[in-house]
C-alpha cells in the first residue's frame, strides 16, 4: 500500500522531535496519530 513508508517516517520524525520536549509528548502523539489515521482513511476512501 503506497504511503505507509511516508506515514512511518513522519511518525519517526515526530517521535524524535517529541522526545526532546516530553512535557505533553504523549498527548501530542495521540493527537497526531489520530490525525494521521483520519488522513489514511480518507486516502483509502472510507
């Protein structure tokens, strides 16, 4: 499926950035992850 490597590299870079500022890192990760899931579902046509 195209785009999976892009999503995982975005997630990896996001995790690297958030590791530097871990105050609200978990909350931000959850928000970004849900946004990515919405985008993937949109691309799949759901």
